């Protein structure tokens, strides 16, 4: 393994999804009769947040939060397989680590970097259970020392119709599943986030956490989980994951919408039944189990045909770029869904 220091690079546009789209997404909890006040449904910070956080006149508390996030990360050694080096500029690191969805720390884009910096990730274990012949509990930090990490530069597409390009560090998800020896009954893989309301303010309050039922859960078909693109990420930008991006370990599935990338994983469970997933439980008519990026299937309240690229600056812009089928990974993953009606299995 070798330590690689990469130059910072930036996308060419400075665009953010309109705040109205964010507000619409939060308003589903009100429509479900959860009785939250208007403040709980307010959208994440809009352009003004990124402008203040990333511009020359940063409020001291927000700038300090970003500096602390960098201090909490550690350099990693890794290789750079050519197959996963996307030939487009990566999103600026301070943007990708400051503009996040992580409802466990609050529903606003500014909340994770502001409130996650004291999040304790040591020690950390992941339990692998269910339909496996070798159930196990992994000490993540001891396990990490033995891994051959890869840098994979992936497109990241949020269901809110914005996108980034991020250099992740990790190992194929398939490797950790194979180590547990799935048996013939294993058809699906369920994932669970840490439940710790003392550390995660959004879990302690439905008002703060957007009305979500915690702990956050996600799931994949086994063949999806075993696909070479599926990554168990432990770092980004050459360092360990910062708390607001899902430390110490998260899932990255570049052909799916970002909410499938469950963060701060503590449990992986193989099962013969399709597992529940958080956003599907909350609003099944809006968030399907598969959540594959598909420009032909709109969200009920906004189009998925185009997307805004979030880059340096955070200014609103009118131009958008076309959304690619499976987020540009159609050649690699389309065979997983052969014969499926992707409007029905969305």
C-alpha cells in the first residue's frame, strides 16, 4: 500500500438545488400526520449556508466546525485501481464534508458538520448475523489495519436532485459478506445504523430528527450487495471519514440515490426476506426499496430528469445537467434488473 496525496480539484459550476425541493421532502412527515411543528419541517440551509461556510466571511462557529472535522480525520494508505478513477474533477473536500444529509444530527444541511464533531467512533464494532455460516463481530479499527484499501472516485446523486463527485476509500462490500459465508437461504442484506440518542441529537428528538423512526435501516438484494461497485467506505479524500459523513464506516452505492448509503453501520444481517428500509417505511409512495437513479421516474413532487452540481461557492444557478441512467453506471449494473419494470420497482 502507498500513501497518495491528491491535488484538490473543483467542478466547474456552483449550483445548489432550490430550497423548495428540500422543504417538500421534509413535509412528507407532516403529511403522514406526525404532528411536528413547522420548525421541524423547515428545509436545510440553502445557498446562504454554503456561502457563509465556504466564502471569505465565514461565521466563526461554522468555520470552527469545519476545522474540527478535518482534525478528527487521519491519513490512510490506499491504492488507485484504474477501473474506479472517474475522469472528472472531484467536488471540493470542504464542500462534500460540510453539505450533508445525516438526520441523526439534524435535518438541515448545516447540522451534521455543526453537531457531529464530538461523536465518538472508538471503539466500534459491526455484527454480521443471520443466514451465514460464520457469524462474527468485527472490531472495525483492528479490521481496518489489515485491509487493502482502494480509492474509488464515484458520482454521488441525491434523491433531492443534486450531485457531487467524491473520492471514497474502502473495500468491496462483497469481501466482508463472503467472510461470513452466506448460506443458501440468504437473499437480502439488511443494515443498521448506531442507535445512541445521547450522541445523536436527531435520534433523541423527532422535532430535530425529521420524524424518522430510528435506528436508520437499509437493505439490498444479495446480488446487489455482492456487486463490485458496492463499497464499504471507511474514508474519503485520503483520510478516515469525518463524523458528519458517516464515520467510521458507511455504504456507498453509486448507481442508487444517496439515502441508500447508510452511515455509521453497526449491524449487517443476511435474511431470506426483503428487509424494511427507513425512507420506504416513512413514505413508500415516494421512496422505493431499490432507489436506483432513473431520470425517467420522477419523484412525485419534483423531476429527476436533471440535477444540480454542488461545487465551490454554493450559489444558486439556473443551469442543470442531465441525470444519467443508474447515475452513469448502466453498463455495470443494468443486468441486475433485467426483466424488471423499473417504474414499478423504483
